[in-house]
C-alpha cells in the first residue's frame, strides 16, 4: 500500500512539473510580447527615434513629431495597414528599447557602418557624411585646425563612435588632439553652446548640420574636409529578418511610386537619398 502511494505521489509530481513547464513556456511567450508576434498579426509599428534630430525626426511648431524618417515610416504603415506609433527615445538607450521589444526598430538617421553585426539592417537609404561645424567667423578651415579646440558631439552617436575608434577609418588620433570632447544629449543644446562660444566646433551628420544652419540663420559654416562617409539604414533587432524583409519590400514600392523622392525634396536631402 505504501509502495502504491509512493508511486501515485511520484506520478502527481511529474504531472505537476510537466504542466508547470507548459505554463512557463506560455508565460515566456506572453512575456516576449512583440518579439513573438508574427508580421501577419501586426497591428502597430513602433518606431524609436531621437525627437531632436531634424530633418529625420523632430517636433514641429505644432507640437507634432515629424521628419523624413517618420513620414517614410508612415508611408510603410499605410501600405501594410499598420498604425504607426512614434516613440521618442534617449539615443543612448536605443539598444535597451529595441531588445526589450518596446520598439520594433530604430529609424532615425541611424548609421549602419560598423554596426552590421549588432542589428538586422534594412537596405541603406541615405548616404551621409560626418562633418565639422564651426562659427562662421572662425579661422578653422581644416581638421588639423581642431588641435587644442573644444569639440562637441551627441552622446551615443556615430560621430562619437568615429572619434573614439582606433580601427581603420577611425578618428581617435584626431580626437586626442582636442582640448576636450564634450558629449550632449542632443544637437540643439550643442548648437547653443557653440553659439555662446563655449564650444569651438561640433562633429555632426551633414544632413542635421545643413538643417540646423538653415533654421538658425547665418553664423555657422561646415568645414570642407569631412570626417568620413557612411550610410543610414533602419535597425531591427538582430535576427528579425521577417519584419526587415517586409519593410524592404515597401521601401522598394515607395521608391518606384515616387514617394521617397517627394519626401527627399520636401526635407532637402534629395542629393543624399540612395533609393531612386
């Protein structure tokens, strides 16, 4: 009798473990949330972006988030029947937002070069350069003239990565000649510091530089000598090829119907867009 009871209890324990295991798998699936959602089941498309990175993503005078990348994302959503969710993020927290499933992608002037192993990237759609902006009356004309100067850059940006890189094409040797390399949360603040004379120069994407200079008026110039050239692409979580393929197909359609060309003209980056 005791032996039969022991066998019965053991069987109950095993059954509990099996059922518990199934429950754990179900919980994991639920916990994964968006990450386990198939493209066919998608209702929303959440884009993570820097809200102070014009002309790609920013808040306009009406308090609405807009920009080249956000309008292009909206066009993709219209093709797919998704609702676009625009989620402003701290740029230095972008990986946490993506890996947690809080956003579907990073779409906001996102440099792919040097990051190819960290994300699943879309087809590149913009050719970009990292440039140096100085005051219009500055006597700095070349990169060599930055020696002993205070240079600003956005935190967690491609420009910062470039100035800290010792690999081929990196500019750490140049940065080591600066008196200081100051990081800012956004370029609006950095331009204010440059205007006030607290900074001598800014390392920045050329598209953002052109937009800032145009909207702020006279007082700035871009050095002819660039730090490098690079490409923008949409960054998806590593391995999320299914969603990436859908968006790539939509970018092709939007190229063919002229939507991308119109947006590029609107935001004055037609000479930088590569999807034509």
